[in-house]
C-alpha cells in the first residue's frame, strides 16, 4: 500500500528503477529527489528518510551530502542524515532570493570538486516534490559551475526528472526567469548587487473589477514572503482611453524590460522600447490572446503608494487577486496570479541593451557605454503580460483574466535615504561567489511556526480559487483596483468593497439606483426600474420606507 501511495504522489516524476524511490540522477554527481520524511503519515507516501539514506550509503558510501530548500520544514532531523546537510530554505512555488545563489553554488562546488573533495562525491538536492526549487538549483549549478547552456541544462533536468509527455521539469515562469538571471550572472563575473528598492508606480492595462494589487518581498533570509503594501482606491488613478500596443504572442517573452520613464510621468509606456529580458535565453513561453471584449470596466490604471514603499532586497513580487461577492460573509476568488522579478538583473539587461544600441549607432570616434555589474542603473521598468505570469501553486491556472498587462516603475534606494525609512542596514552590498576553500554559511533549517513572522493579512491569505471567508482587512482593500468603484461613493468601512454579487446559477447581480439587487438575467428581459410606474402598494418581499433595512 505504501509503495502504491508513493507512486501516486510521485505522479509525472521519474522513479529510480533500482531504488524504487522518487529520485533521479540529473548527472553522475547530482541527484534530485522529493523531500523525504521520517514520520507518519508523510513517510507512507513520500520517500522514507531511512530508505533514502540506506540507498545513498549503498551506492556512495560517505560521499554524499544533502542540500535542501524547504521553507515549510525539512521533514526530518539533521542527525538522520549524519548531519551532512546544508539548508537554504525558501517558499514553495517561488524562485529563490538571489542573494542565496552564490552561497548555494559555491558550497556545492566545494563539496564536489573543492580542495578537500574526494573522488566520487554526489550532491543530493531536494525540496518538497524535487522539481521546481530543486530543478532551479540543479540547472543553475550546471550553468554556473559546469558551463552548460540554459537550454541544455533545462532539457537535461526535464529528461531525467519527468516522465515523457508530462511537461518541463521547471515549469513556473518566475523560476525559469531566475535560471536566466543565473546565466547572466555567470557571464558577468558572478557579481550581484543587493540593494533596497523603492516601488514608485505600478501601471496596469485592461484592469477588471475587484482586483487586489499587492507588493511582496522576502524577509527572514528568504524563508517568508511578506506583504509590504496593498494598494487602496485612494492610491489609484484611472487613465481611460489609453492602452499600449500589445505585441503578438509569437513575439512576446515571459519577461519584458522597457527603458525607464521619468518617475513623475503617469502615461502608459511605449511598447516600441521593449526587448527580451535575461530570461529570453530560456525557452519562450508562448502567449495566447485572451478575448476580454466581454469584460466590463477594463481600464488603464496607475497605482502610486501614498508613502515611500521600500522593499529590503531587489527581489520583488507583484501579486494579484480578483474577488466576486458571495453570500454569508464569503467572497469568491476568481483570479490568482503573481510575478517575481529582480531589479538588479532587469536594470543590467536594460543597460546592456542601451550599450548595444549605442554601439550600433555611434561613430568610430565616440565611446560606447560600458557594462558594469557593480554600478547598475538606479531605476528601471519591468513589464509583463497576464498570460506570462505565475499561476496557482506553480501551475498555469490563474482563473479568469484580471488584467492585460503590467509595468512596474522602481528605483534603487540611495545610500543617503533617511535611515528611519530604510528597512535593511549595510545595503547596497556587492555579493560575490565565495572562493574555493572559503567558509560558506547556510541559512539554517526552517521551522513550521514561522508564520508568526507574518502580519494578520499575510496569514489569512491563501493562494487558491473558490470561496473564502471575508475579513475586515481583505474587504477594506478589495475595491482598490475596481475601475467602476471610482464612479460611485463607497463607505470606508464597507467590508464588501470591490466585490461583485453572483446568484446560485452564476448570474451577476446588478445594483439598481435604489440599492435593490437584480440579476443579469432579469436585467435583460425587464426594463430599467426607472422606466416602470410606481406601484400603489409595496411589492411582496419589498420593505417600505427608508429605515435602512436590507432589501431582497
């Protein structure tokens, strides 16, 4: 029974024929496996820790060590793997904080081929499923330490880890983007500049009703994703009758970088300056045009935070959630999507593009711009289409379309920025890969109670579609991105702000001038209420007077 459960849980991932465990050899010295467990019920359907250790001992003696990336908890004590384990945890379905990459790559390099390395050593990488996070690290190592191309590294991981016809080993767009960043980092002296970043503006085109827009980033060494700001309706400006020329799907890439706009400008960005990002060397994710003509209130909107919005690192996540009103204190979540980008690498690519354009147009006696990773541009713009964003729990599923396109205007926080508004000391900081033999720290194991680091709204937020319990915090921000909300006054304490009402058959309820509710079906076959004669007596089920009672 346990073997059957493990086979079901492993699903599309390849199973090692000799061990009977959910693991694969990416190369002769890199093993990817799902997260083992030492306790029931997890060990009944995942790799039992003792079985994995027994296999590794039999095949490799003492020449193996584990690198794990589980922010949700390792799943076993270090002592059960002889304390030969390095911890670099970050949350599932997300890319790693890039500041972890140099230490991860250097520690794996030193174990496999450092000054004291023994011949025949192997690295065992695991997260929960041994796919997204493990694949990101395994392919990054092949690129940065073994000289593989992005295409070859990702293809190798897919062929070794996945069953035929079950998709890519690394399928989450932001993780694919991070592999592109690693490729750029490898080709440019392995320098990374960590800096605090201020979000100046967020431009959204094709915005639908009921969409919440939030800015997130890593805290606690990457173990936790924290909401730093959720935009309110007071921070939104509608820009009607303005929309960019969205490129065709065949010409688009998962990430799009655009030349920087002056920060005071609020007009939509010009698509003519777009180009592929560092991740363009990875296989393109083909986009499909979405027919949004039936969607009401699709508008261009500009979000500006009312106070300085500063993130502690260059890793930035833009999160979207679309809600419709349900009954009995519930809301129906119909869209969930987010996108990660790193401001340092996006700015470096923009500088590289500028240098390339300058070299192609300048005369021989004019100097061209020099690319310097230690001195990147201090501001930039990141742009992406809806179809290229990350979906729910690492899938492509995002629900109904919430917007067409997004651009984020950011700038690096200068060293002279007031300290009381700064969130991290000793930044900016140049991070390099440790040299062979240098001490390399890890992040330490994650624990299961780290949700205590999150705010109230962070804990309540769940990334899934369907019904959700409405809360005062979530209700207060949900109308922030509803274009139609600008046309009607809304009470500040309205817990149903920004949501729509639907009946049992999915029909939309339409508010009438006297605050009664009518379904969209009735609206089609009945004339507007203002065109009807006034009844002499209240209709059945109708409350008379203006006593504020709720109406059916």
